[in-house]
């Protein structure tokens, strides 16, 4: 069991370049837990005493307004982590986290989190690099909401998702994440009806398609095409 845990951790960016002995030390401070589809991993109102790393699976980070409207902040997959901000600034996590599919999560307590940062310089360096990447993606999300047309917003969202979840080949780009029209609407500040109209047009133009596994396939020239229609 311990060796399986070490094998899992060796593929995670957060622990990149650690030796076998260093990974063994890390594994002793980590608890693994499996979450089923649509199971809440972290509630917004909870005071977090742990950070979480996705060993495998996908999760959705979202906020719910007083009137019940859901706003999706991000999707995270294998290797991503969350909850560390609450350990650093001692504030509650401003979002809920739900498993989108069966997911194996590594859980690290606050004390062990700081012990690893102070004793393993490589982990601290990896954390800083990853947080910088998150900050840049946050700037991109702000840019999405400042775009005028629905076409531009959705295209920019797909571009962002392709960086984290995309597989490119001669036939275009596949977004390896299942998205409903409501998910896309929540991430772009649009209505579901508007998203449906845009998607239907792109399907009709063969600019994109939805595969049997619900992943989105974008044509090779999708990101080079200019859409100036306003919806």
C-alpha cells in the first residue's frame, strides 16, 4: 500500500524531482481518500485544515450565490491541488469543490503541509511555480469577461481549457473534459441559451463537434478563425 502511494505521488507535479527517499517521507504524511461522482470534497463554509491533491480524476470548483445560481471557477484534474490558500492565509476556502468523476485525493494536514515546505525545498519551488501559473490563468479569466461577443468569450475559454486539458493532433484539438452548455455559460458569464446558439453554429460550420465520450473536438483552424458576430 505504501509503495502504491509513493508510485502515485511520483507522477504529481507538486512532488516533481523528489528522490525515492524524499517521496517516502512525503507518503508518510499523506492520507488517500476516494470520492464518487458529484460528491462534495470541500464545502465553502468549512474552515480548511487540509490541502488536497488530485491523484487521479476531475473536480469542479464553484460558488453558489444567495439566489442559488452556480458560478464555475475552475476544473481541476490529475496533479492539481486546492485548499493550500486556506493553510497559508488562514481564511476559509471561498468555493465548493465537487468530484466530477470518481477521484482519488491525497489529503495533507496543515502541520504536515508546512513541515514539507520547510524540509523539502523542491516542494516549495514547485508550489511557487504552480501558483504563478494559476495567477496567469486568473488574468485570462478576467479577460474573458471583458470580451464583447459571446463567440469571443467561448473561443477564449476553449483556448484556456486546451492548455490544461487539450490533446492536439493533425485533426485538431480534443478537450479532454466533459462540459455541459450550462458549465460553459457559468464560466463565461453568458446564458445557456446563448451558448447553445454559438455551439450549434460552430457545429454547423464543422468548426467543432462533440464526440461520443462527450469531449469537445475543435477543428485544426478553430483558434485562427475570427468570429465578429455579436450575440
